[in-house]
């Protein structure tokens, strides 16, 4: 996370932060478990840098999910190679007389802020800021979808009675979510129009809201046409933190607006309860694991710190069965 914070402009250049910077966290964790010394850890970091890659262009494909697994594999490999005596550049992050360092390469010479690497070190921990998605779609949809579900819970209405739904947001967020006609379920996950349509038609949002069938369903297409993205450039220029405002306008002229929706259930400021996490896990794994595997994997994860090894858990997750 600290290397990522030092290289924030990398995402503006098209890099996907998780696979790019996740390599370093994975390499460090693996190196610590292998009890490597400081020099070996530096080598592991350097090897990890050579594997760091990932692009935001994959957000609406299956590769987006594989990209989050790559750094886990890469970090283990980097630490094992360092343990076995591989050599690598010992100052890979910074520029020197041997050339451009990793951070300048991904963030640009003017974008790299080396002081971020140690700012608050030992006092501020990014693990306290972890967010969990409420809904199984793009993270930037979470606020808007929770806001409209809240509105629908207060103002029950048939979708035919709705004239329009306006979603007011920053330009940067709108650019990533504006997809009126997603061709399949993968693209539906990054379409705010589809997410809003799912909320209106089903009054809930789960894994089955983002399927190929629903992406091309006539009723979903009809409701997506009612969704209007309202871009508010001044919010971005004023440096305000992210939020959205959702407004439902009915055909009889009545309007209902949400307040400024700044967070969502699962955000680090409003974390899930254990029961909510369990329910989400069951929904997310229902199409892949059998009921028996779901229950057993939950038992193992909830007792992870007491396991002697994780072979049984890994076998369930690596070789799932719907039976």
C-alpha cells in the first residue's frame, strides 16, 4: 500500500493498483514466513517489481479477477528465488545512475513521492482502512446502489411508474461507470445504468443481478434507458471526497432524493458484522462451491489462526464442486 501511495499517478496512467503494487506486499509476507534476512528481502522486492503488471482496461473482463491473484503467486515466487540465492537490483524502487527506478516508471518522474513510503510508518496501518463491497460489482457503484435501495425501501413503486433516475457524481467516477448497454454480465458489473436497473426491478442486488441473460433482457434494457448520469465537475475541482446523490422522478411529477451518499455498508467506516460477511460469502460462492464446501470453508476461515496448515482449505478452494 505504501508503494502504491507513493505512486498514485500510476492509476491515471492506466495501471491497475492491485496486481501492480500487490506484488510487493505478497513478496514481503512470503519473505517474512521464509525468515529471509534484510538483503534477501530487498532481492525479493526487486524480483517482485519485475513481475508487477496490470491494467484498468480489464475491469469488465474475467481477467480482472485473475489479475488480483497474480501478485499472490508472484510474491511467493519472488521470495523463494531470493531464498535460493538469486540476485537482483538492490535499489529497484528509486532512480540512480543505472537508470529509472520502478516508481518513476509507473508514476512518472514528477508523480513519484518517495516520502510516502515511510510516512506514518509503524503508526498508521492500511489494514484498518480495508473496505468490503456491499454489492458484487464495481466498487464505485456501491454508494449509488445503496442509496437507491434505501429510497426504494421508503417509496415503493413499480418500475413503470418511474420517469427517470438521476445519479449525480464526479466526472472521474462517471467515466468508469457510464455503460448504457452492457453486452454481457461482465460488462454489466461496471455499468451504473445496469446496477440501478437491477435495484429497481429486483429490490435487491446479488451475484445473479449481473448475468449475460439480464444484461440483454428487454426489461433491464427498458429501465436502463431511464437512468441519467448527471456529472458535477465542481465536486472534483473542489476536492470533495467521493459521494453521489440519487433522485427518482415519478411520472406523476413527484421526486425523491437521497442525501449525499458518502459511504456504504462494508466500508471501513461502517464494517460488516460477522453475520453479514457470512451471508455475503454464501451468496458469492453459491454458484461455485457445494453447500457442504461452503460450510466447511467458512469454518476453516473463521478458525484460521488455529489451523496447523491450510491444505484442506486450499483443496476446497482449488478444486470446487457443486455436488
